[in-house]
C-alpha cells in the first residue's frame, strides 16, 4: 500500500507540472535563471580604470588574460544575458544574436554602448542599462565570451 501511495503522489506531481507547462504557469525555476542582474567576479583580470575603452583589452592582450576573460565572461553571460540572448549566445529570437556582431573595434563599440546604456524603444527598455551594475572588466569579459562562440 505504501508503494501505491508514493506512485500516485509522484504521478500527481508529474501531471501538475505537465499541465502547468501546457498553460505556461510553472515557476520560473524552469527558465534560464533569475532576472535580477548578478554580480560578476572579475578576480585575476587586469584592472581597466574608470575610462571606458573602445576596444576589447583582453582580446588585444591575448594569452592567459583572454582565456580567463572568456571563462569569466561565460559565467557572467549565463547569469545576466542568456535569458534573452540565448544559451551559448545562440539567440532564440527574443533578442539579437550576439554572435553576428562585427569583429574588432566596430563590434566592440556597439557592444559596450548597448551594455552600458541599454536600449529603449517608445519609452520602454528592451534591454536594461548595466553600467551601474557591472564594471568594465565584467563587460569586456562577456564580450570576450560572446566573440569566442562560433558564428552561425
């Protein structure tokens, strides 16, 4: 009898999740993560100062700094960007696919402008500004990660 009760309970819980998925009412725990911006630990990356740079300094430095930036950027991207721009920077259509940004300084400038100031349309933010939430090192680390992903 005990086995039957456990099986019925598990079956009922599974049915509730399936019904919730069908009607879109399941908890956000099944999504890509918390919508609150998350802090990014940039320990080990070179300090960049207060003035925003025009080109990705970690790509320019290459070697260990760039590899560390990619690693830190992957975590930062997954915590702050993936919910809209897609896992592994592969857009699901909600927001632009960041893998198609121009390489080099032109792509860097566009990326930093958008990350720092966000993007609004008709008075509503489509992307929030992050300049008060993360430092320049974190932004460039995310750029390093995105540009390391294979282009579509």
